[in-house]
C-alpha cells in the first residue's frame, strides 16, 4: 500500500508563499551550519514540492538537482520554481525523475550536499535506499538525513496509517482534523503561528503526510549512525527527537561508501 505524496505536495504548493520559502531557507542553512551554499552542488532526494531545492538556490547553490519518482511532485517543483525563482536561478535547477530503489535512475557524479529529509523512510526499503543515495555525496561532502524515530509506538502508528487508507474520504478528513487540532492549539498557546510549522511546512498537510505516508519505516539514532559509519560517514550533527517524529542527521563523507545494511 502506497500513498500518493505528489497529490499532497501539489495541494500544499497552493499555500506556498515567500514567508514559507524564507523559513525553509533558514532551516536548511541552520541544519548545515552555513550562511550560504555558494559554489556548492546540491541534490534534493525525494524533493516533494521542491521547497528545499528552491531554498538551496536562494542560498546561492551553483547547481541543484531535484529528484522524485512521483510525476505530480515533478509538476509541483516546476510550478514552484516558476513562481519563486528568477530566470537565472532556474538555469541552475534540474528536475529529474528518479527512484532511489533503482540505482541506475540516479544522476551520475557526486554532490557537495545530499539532502534527503523525510523521504527515504517512505520507500519500503530504507537501508537499500540509503545505500543507493550515499554514493551521490562527494568526499568531504554532507549527507543530510531525517528518518522517523523508532519507538514502542511505531507499530501502532503503522496500524493507524493502514486504517486511514481503509477509510472513505470524509473519515480521512476527520482523522486529519483530529491530528491537526491539538497541534494548532499547542502552537497558538506558545505564541507561534498555529497553521505553519518550522521549515516552512503546514500543520494540515504535514498531518495528511503523516497519516497517509506509506510505506513507513523507522530507525533509532544508533541504527542510522552505525549504518552510515560502515559506509564511510561521520556524524557531524544529530538532532534527536524525543517522540515519534524525525531524527535529523548531518553526516560528512570521509571515505568511499561501501554498500552495507545494519
């Protein structure tokens, strides 16, 4: 059972504005710990709406390749590029169809930054996906990953997601509302924008992504860092979540990756 991520990203793109793009730009800069990406190349793996491809270009990246296997995502990326990028910036963006489980579909060469935030755990073969994407990173380059944290409740979340898919449309909307409502309230009480989350994303569309997102896999911080260490990567920055969200990683490639699995 799989989720049509592209439809959700197209719908989210209708809400995309300059403020969301600015937030995304600050997010990727903060995660990488850089003020700009001048002269660097970036590949955005599972680019979705293309938000972070656009953000990388706003940070001055010399070339950005946005990869996705969903045609709707590719449409969303192109539409958003035409809305938010200058003509010059668009010349530095390549939008390509690729499936991370098919290594031959990935672009040739290496990149200074490989950005795979929240995408590889939706492939149905997480470790294979990571092993295929890792060689895209140049020696000394950065590999950014965000992977769902595996907890005691992971199996229950999988059951909830499967239930969501089995429900008719109105019930799905009600489930999204039930998941979104407490987040709206919590954000409002903390003085934050109730409908927008960090990284320029949306509480509503994030909730759809969370409930509908199948395949669904998760891993602990130790599992991810150990697997990447065997591929020749050193963890530079780890932002663990305390719950069932994503653990964030920035790895530096220090040696040629070796295909491996945990």
